C-alpha cells in the first residue's frame, strides 16, 4: 500500500506503534484533520525528512523523539505554527535567526537540548509569545533587553480562527485536493511547563491565561536587564542556575501577575528590593545560593509565607526567617555593622598619615635649623663622636 488516507475523520488518541509493521510498503500516511495526540516519545529521530510539509501546521509536539542535528530547517516554512515543542531531544547548534519570522508562534519549548550560542535577538520579534522555555541548554551571553517586546499575554493570535486540524502532516492539502477546515480553539491543545518547581499541564482556557519564561540551567552571564521587569503579564519567570551578576532589578516590582519567581544559583549581589513585597500574586520565591546581602524583606503580604529555603546560601543575608541581623554579626565575630568597620578603618588611616606628615615636618625643621646655625652643628658633631664608642661596646 503506497497511500493510506484516513484524514478528515475523528480518530483520537495516539498513533499506534504497530502501524509500521502492518503497512511495510507505506509511502504516504495522511492523518490530517483528526484528533490525534502529538507524536512525542516515538523515536522519530535522529532527523526529520526534508519533505515534511508544515505549511498549515498549527501545533507540533516532538518531545523525546531522539532528534539530533541542528534546529530543523523545514520549520522555517511553518508560518502558521502556534505551538512548537522540541523538548528533551539532542538538537544542537544555535537557535536560528529565522525563528523570528514565525509570527504566529505563541508557545516555544526547547528545554533539554544542546543549543548553544546567545539567545537570538530575533526572538524579540515574536510579539505573540505567551510561553518561552529555553531551559537546560548551553546558551551563553547576556539576556537580551528586547525580550520586553514580547507580550506574554493574550494580545496575540486569536484562538478561534479556522484552520486545518493537523498536528503532523507529511502531505500538502492542495496535493490531495482536500481543504477540510474546522474551527478550533486552544481547548484542543495541551502544553506542559515547569512553574513553581513542578511540571504543570495547561489545557484549554487555562492555557490561554498562562504565560511564562524559563531561561534556567544555561550559561547566561551579565546583569539581569531591568527591562525584564516590564513584562507585567508574566506569571512565571525562572532565571536560576546561570552565572548572572549584579543587583536584582527594582523593576521586578512591576511583575504584578507573577506567581513564581526563581533567581537562585547565580552570582547576584546587593539587597533584595523591598518593593517586591507588593507582588501580591507571588507564591513561589527563590533567591537561594547567590551573594546577596542585607536584610530580608519585611514579613508582609506573600513574603510572610516564604521559609528559609527561599534565602539559604547567602552568607551576608540576615533577618527572618534566617538568623537575626544582630545575632549573625555576633556569631561571625564582626563589628555591629559594615558601615562602622569602614568608618574605623578610615579614621585609623587618617591618623597614620597625619603622624607621618608631622614626623617628616619636624625632621626637616631640625635639619634646616642645624644648617643655618654653625654652633649647634659643632655641638651635634661632638655628641655623635662621644656616642659612637658606646654603641660599639
């Protein structure tokens, strides 16, 4: 059998594993316009055939399919795609710049691959983005400030347009002479995304409300751009397990909808902005294992619920739920405050310089006095001659 066409039906569930053995001579399999689940965990790799037609595709899930090589080039023609899920494969190389041309893309999941290089600036062109997961790769460089241009909200592609109900179609609709379309909303789509340190499944109406960005477990460096704080529609932000430095931006207080904020395992310094206590939706907060200092935020609003695990691993951080700032100073044998140490050192240094200057001035004054008075020069010379034998004995 060269062609097996079961398109435009209501076949649901998963693609059966025995279909290849039952149809060994199959050349074309058309499963479009059905209700099949995604093709994840099917060992389709290492490579996807170049003939794959994704022109009309809206949802593509290829999680854990042993895919290898660079970012699949055939996806450059997926102009209609809304969800692209390539998690848990062995893809490598850089995320291509042409990804910015996929203007309808709302969900991009690349977690658990070997992508390297910097985060492409072209990602900032995906203004309809709601969920972006680049975690657990080898990405390096700085976080692009232009990510603030992503809406991470519901201002993008309408979810009640008509389009072919297809998740994987190796044939084109025009070649088969079929133009079946169905009105489809996100009620038929399901996305898995880690938030609040758990893998959550978002489906239907809840998926439309969800927004998040996960850049964790990479090699990102530099400061966190203050512009990230302007992503006010974000519900989850994870920048943990990188090499980020500098301060926590005060603009993070603008993340009024954020429910999960994870900045742990970086090299962040300075205090935790007190303005973060106004994030009333926040239920998961972690800044553990950085180099933060000062006092923990006041125990009010949501910050009254965070325990020691949120702050641990910051030796210079004190206050509830950690040890009190006074106790921590006494335990480490340090002065009551860092400012007092600076003041004491400054006073000591000023005293030493003043003493040295006075000594030099006095010495020069004696030399000048002796130079101008020959009588005392003779007296000094006789005194030295008498003292020399004493020191020799």
